[in-house]
C-alpha cells in the first residue's frame, strides 16, 4: 500500500512539474495571441487581464489588408526555404566527408570552419556590405540566401557529422561487398537512416533564417526585399507602438514554422530509433 501511494505521489509530482514547465514556456505565446485579439481601446484601459472583456480580429485584418506584411512574409518564406535547402545539401556532403574520410588538410579545414563561428555578426556586417555592393547583392533576396547559407553551413556540417558518426561503417562496407558503389550505398543505406538528422538540420536552419534580423536590416533597405523581422519594426513609430498589429503579425509569422515542423516531425521522431543495428 505504501509503495503504491509513493508511486502515485511520484507520478502526480512528475506530471505537475511537466504542466508547470509547459505553462511557463507557452504563456508568452498565449499573451502574444491575447494582445493580438484585444481592441486598441482596451489594451491600456483594462490593465492586466488574462482575457479581454471584448475581443476581435481587426488587427489581423489590418495587418493583411493595410500593410506590406504579406510581401515581407513571402520574402521570408523564400529566403528561409532556399537557405534551409542549400545549407542542408552542403552540410550533408561536408558532414559525410568529415565522418567517413581521412585526407590531408582535414584538421585545418575543420578548424577554419570552427573559427568562422567565433566572430560576432556586427564585426562582419561592414565587410560583407562592401563585398556585396559591387556584385549587386545588396537589396536582394539572393544576397541574404548566400550569407545565411554561408553562415549556417559550419554548424550544420558538424551536426550532420554527428548523425553520420552514429551509423556504423559496417553497413556501407556490407553493401559495397554485395556490389553496390559508395554512392549507391550512400543513397540506399545511409540517407534513409540519416533522414532524422537531415530533418533536424532543415528545422534548425529554417528557424535561424526565419528569425534573423541583423543581416536583413543592414543589407536590405528596399521595401520590396524586406523580411518579416525587419517589417515588424514598422509597427514602432517615434511616439507610439502599435502592439495589437505587431502581435497579430507575430502570430501570423508562427504559421510557416509550425507547418514546417509538422511536415518533418515524423522524421524527428524516427531519430529516437534510427541507426539501431542488431548484433
């Protein structure tokens, strides 16, 4: 009886702590949504309340119909999507190379990639701006895709290397003994097992590009190529901040990220069991 009581108390405490953590993590998102549906006349008059006495979706209608947010939204989707695709392809190749091959200069190449992650962004903005200017890459989506890809490839390559390291080389060797080429073994054996790693890399890079502000703010100044993080600054004026529209735009900006992770979640779940080998 005592053991059963202790076990019940343990599970109650366990789930209570999980619920407390979820409430702490999700409360900011709830508050953003709450502000986005609160009319302007109630934002300050009602004070701090968990839910307004009157709510509506006027801020969402205003953001979509009377601002350039749909354009900013489209730009961010294009930049983040191509950045995630190109970065993952390059990182997968580099990670496989680091994991499977030994060659001259590998140590220095890995060290150079690590060094690139040591520089703060504000330190490299000016050189990149001067480099992109004669190439016509300032005020363009292509320029942001290039810089985002270059900046994320080192970390993504090491992330992919860790997934390749978790797959025994014996699988490739067995496939090549049976007549498969190295590329065939990579395509038929290794890539299916590394899909969770590829999904994780895609998710990380997409999120990083989607929320990046500094490069987008400094390199692009034309309205036609502004991304949504920069576009959110348009809701901040000299004397006031339109919190309702800003929060509505923030909620809308969460939609692509949620959809993206929904599409790749089954590969992320497979990461719990991928690479298992029977002995």
